């Protein structure tokens, strides 16, 4: 058996395949792509495998419909579910995707009881709740990917406006993965210089809006959800866990009183390592920023409550 990390990706659609491609490019571990549609995971795995000699990557990529092949994965990424189209919000997917995510998480968790789970399906934070319940895992091994993507979008738009490299921008988005997300403008910096000292109020407002609408704007062109940047954002989390790097990344993490909230998965910066979500970082928010964060989290609470209610019926 290979000593490399084993990474299962459930859902071989656009997002799953893109994540697999970035993971292969970084040589992070062997990938198992799983999908319910026979032929899709096998075909994508073969296509990706044929790129390995070009990438100089030694990993293996296999495609299957059988969860037995995912046994003892270190990391399981859940991208399965319906995709948002132009007329939909992420919340419109709640009913269908809670059934899909619950079902696939139960199967994956049974074969990999010690894995770290990364949830990507929408509506994101509610799906992390579904996955936490379906897996029965301790909460630190269940996380959601949204903050890495939203923060990458935020950083990109800042770099564009500031005329600097994306590498020199430090910025984070917290809260829900919806248009109510909270890009923290005051705390964003370009090599230590605060954004309000570099850009005008109008420029900052424009960046916040572009970030909040980042996913929607891609949909308006493609008529389907974004997948290249989402795949890269998944890779960022997988890399931190696989390499035990302790990177501080914005992820959907379970709050135990941090930021004044309890019992909720929401987007906050956290240390990621071999044990999954190892520590939540509490940023020094102003009253206004904290209120915006709470309002954003109220949206998550509402979606979770409507899922809980459906479960009862
Ligand atoms: C987006 C989807 C992945 O934000 O939610 O593009």
C-alpha cells in the first residue's frame, strides 16, 4: 500500500475534477474520485491520470462508484449535490442537497472513520451541519470550504484595485457563504499597509460587492457554478491538512463560544493541520464588524433551522 496520503473526492463533476487536478499538480496524495454516475469518475480519473507525466506527479488517481475503494482515506471531500443555476440562491438547494450530502457522508464515513471531512456542497454551512450529524465525527474533523474561495476572490479584487501582486495581499472573508458574507476591509493589508490607507471608500465598497457577487457573476457567464477557483480553494485546505502545515485559513468551523456564538458552523479563520480544524482564531472585530458577522451567521442559523424542521416532518 502507498504511504502517500489518501484523498477521496465524492462527486466527479466540475468542482470535484478541478480539485483533483490541483491536488495532482501539487502531488498532495493519491486521489479516489467517487460518483453515482457510472463512467463519470472513471473517465475523469483516466483523463487526469494522462496528465500526470506532464505534471511530473507520482500520485494515483482512480475513479469508482464503489465506496469500498475509499477505505481508510485521510481526507474526504464532499462536492456531491445539485449545482446552482442563474435563477437560484445557494439556499434553494437545501432540500435536495441535504439528502444527497447526508447519504454520501454516511457511506464515506463508514469506510474512513478517522478522516478529516471537507464539505463543499451548497448551501455550504448548512451542509456542514448535515455532514457533522451524518458522520457522527468530532466537530474538529468536519469543516466547510467557502472562506478560502471567498477570500481568494476578495484578494484578487484588492490586488486589481491596488495595482499590486495578489501575493502581497492579506485579506479574509468571514460569516456565511452567501451575499451576506463579511469581507473584512479594515483588516485587509497590502504588505502591512491597511486597505483604507490605499483605496478610496468607493473602491472598497466596489470590492466588497464584487466579492459577495463573485460566484453569481461567474454563473451569469457560464450558466453553471464556478469550479476552477473552488477546486483550488479545496486544494488549499487539503494541502494544509495533508502537510500538517498549521496554516491559518478561513473555513466553516464549529463555534464553541468564539465570536460570541455557540453550536454553529460558520466561516472563521482557523489553524488547519493533521487533526483537522485545530484552533479557531478570534480576530479583533469592531462592534460594527461583529454585528455584520452575527447578521451573516443568523442566515446560517435560519437555513439550519429549516433543515432541522424538514427532518422532523
Ligand atoms: C461559488 C459556489 C461554489 O461561490 O458556491 O462559486
